[in-house]
């Protein structure tokens, strides 16, 4: 079972400036003296430092947050000027971080300065590498898992975060409409994917693109290849854009030519599954009930159930908590942003998936997808 449950604290009004204060309160309530995170070369995938400091794209950098004093951001010396301009933290220090032993030594110096030497320090174990974990242990501190507390905050989006996801959804929607307009040209899957990616790059960043036609749509994940999108069949377009670090993730099933009646009926079922799931989305509803609403429609149709989850959170990562599926105990709350993505797949024949991005509001759900973008 998923151990992460709804938090009783409202983070939706947090700003970058007071997010650290919320972390410090959590540290104090957990009996911890501070928090540390150091990320190596996985700058794009690792989102802990951007979340805590507002600075993206940092490699070989670390953040130290004492429970009761000012935090420190350690960055590569040549990143100091940029980080000082972009960081919500006042204390940004450019240091030599390579090899990693130099970075750990700098962290140790901050520990001594802040009175954290030998103390209980929280980490984001969901992002920290084993290498860094072992190096931190060499500093003589007690390492305590703290990821659950961070994740509970990240699941409730601020107004600024929602704005970026909404913009990313609009860009993704425009990319899907670009693909739709090019379908009559009979391009290859990878050519359509490139057109969608180029459009998103001009407006923000392209997180990913998947274009799947005919039998290729029977695979939940397929990398576009030389298959030409022509003739009659179903085309699944799954893509996401990124705006200032925040992602969208939307999917549509498009008709190519004149699909058979059997094939045309499949997306209608998935569309109904999406609609029934959306009807369930509101604060206080367990995520498993949302998933069950979608799965019930698919079951009643006689189509195969998807083996993937029905939904997931969206934010700094394309896929993050909460997971919307049976077996997860999370209860939705206002400020969650989730993607609902039921689908069905007939091996070697065809498939269909429809995915929408939703903001959980006080009264229900708000569709973040562009209002003009049809579900089919």
C-alpha cells in the first residue's frame, strides 16, 4: 500500500520564499535538525533542488536547510552568478564541487557553521543517489528519510505552479492539433512526432512525444518509427510540454481515414471512462474510487483493462504522486493536479488511450487541457 496520505496542512498558497519555512516546520515536528540534498549529473530528472530553491538545471549542487536558521545553496563556482539571480534563497555560494569529495567537504563545512555536525539530518531518499548517501554518512551525521514530507507538499500545487502546468497543457494541445492537421499527408510516425516536438520547443520545451498508429497503438508505450500514418485506423498521440520546469501530459486517439465500426467504437468507450472518472474527482475522494470509475466502464464494454495505472500526479515530473489507482490510499485534496489516462489495448490489432490533466478544486475538477481540444 502507498503510505502517503493527504496532509492536513494547506500548501496551495505557498510561495518560494515561505516554502522553506514550511520545510523547517516539518523538520522541527519530525525531530530533525536539518535537511540536505546534493544532486550530481541528473539535473533534468532531479527536481528537489528546483523545488526548494527555484533554480533549474543545476548539476553537482546541494542545498542545506537547518531547522532554525537560514538555508544555504551550494553550486558550481561558474553557476554562482546565475543561481544568485534565480534562487529564492539569500545565501548562495559558488564552490568547487568536483570531484564529489570537494562538494561533500563544503557541505561538512556548512554543517559545522550551522551547528548540524553530528545531528539528525533529513534527506529526500526518493532522489538521492546511493553514492551521495554514503558520502554524507562519512560526515558523521544521522541520516533520516524525509521524502514523504516533501512529496506531501509537492502534491498540493500553488497558484503559480498551476499556471505553468496550464500553459504547458495549452502548448501540448496545440501540438496535438498540429498532428491532427498533418494526418492527411501520410507522414511517418517519427515525422509527426518531430513536428509536434518542434512546435512545443518554440513555445516552451518538449518533455516527450509518442505517436502510435494502427497495430503500434496496441502497445501502451511505443517509440515512433517509420510506420506511415495512412489508410484506415486509430492514431494515439501522447505528449507533454514543459513550462519553467512544470509539465503537462495529454493523450488523444485520432481517427485516420475510415476505421471499421469496431475500431471507431473503442475510443468512445475510453472517452466515457474518462468522463466517469472526472465525475468522481473532488476533495475527499480516495484515488482508488476514481480509478474504479474508469475501469468499470472498460469492464462493462468487454474490452481489455489497461495494465498501467489509470492516473498520476503531474508537476516538476511528468509522473509523480499521487498515483490514481487501486491499492493506493491517498485521498484527493484541493490543489492536486492529476492526469487521468484510461486506455485499452488489443495486442497486434489496435489500441486507444485518452488522457486529460485536471486540477482538483474545492468543488470538483477543472480541466486544464485547452477547452477547444476535443477528446476525440
